[in-house]
C-alpha cells in the first residue's frame, strides 16, 4: 500500500484487527520502480481480462496463467525511457497560453 494516512483510519484499523490473516505492507518512499508493477497489471487487465467472459474463477485463473506463460516466453525487462532531467524539464515547463475555460 502506498497511502499510509488512509490506513490510520479507525474503520480500516478495526477491519484489519478483525482480519488477522491480512498483513499490510507499505511501499517505501524510494520505491518508484514499483510503479512498473502497476503497468504490468494494466497490461494483463487490458490484454487478458477486460471484456472477457469467464464461466468460473478456475476459468479466469487459467486465462491469467496462459497470459503469464505467454508473456514469460517473450519477456523483456521494463526500462525507464527518459532520464530524470527529461522528466523534470517536462514537469516544470511553462504554459504556452493563458486560456481561461
């Protein structure tokens, strides 16, 4: 989990206390590489799950496993495509107009 404040709420803490099998692990501040995990889950959702029709959980699991097996057969690492300087330059660029909507 990457939002510590949310998990301090009494309702959440109560639910976690009532469900001791659930263990919360927080994303480290320096763990931006974990965002690529979200990218991968987005890929599997779009390519294997979205708009799918599954007759059972077993069927869904089989579809996910088949996707993972195919992915692993042709796998390649995720790579950051921009340097930190390129990202900061874009994030800090000035607007080109003052259009009010």
